[in-house]
């Protein structure tokens, strides 16, 4: 058998699916409470970690923002996630 040198074999059934936007929102989506110093510090930590591509640190900061309790907003509420 001879191979046609002009055709490259397909190694996957379909083109790849881009999930970057969905995954970023799922992992890092959060809404810091206004005028909360803890949330502001965590939001800065999240921004620095994302710029530095420190994904674990970024996720931890986002999770802390989501879980930080405030009056009228129960801890653990999935703020910012769609």
C-alpha cells in the first residue's frame, strides 16, 4: 500500500471545541461585595493570580469571594456564575 503524500491523516473526528470563556467564568466568576475590604483584597489577589497564570491561586481567591458571607447574601451562593 502506498500513502498519498498530499493528504495528512485526520487524528480526531471533529475540530476542537473552545471552552475557554465558559471555563473561565465557571472557575473564576464571582462578584465582590461593594465596600467590603476583604472582597476587595481577594479581588486584587484574583487579578494578580490570573495575570500571572497561577490558576490554582486564582481559583482559591474566587472561591473565597463567592463564599465570603455578607448580610443579605448567604455564603456559598454562586454569584457571578451563569
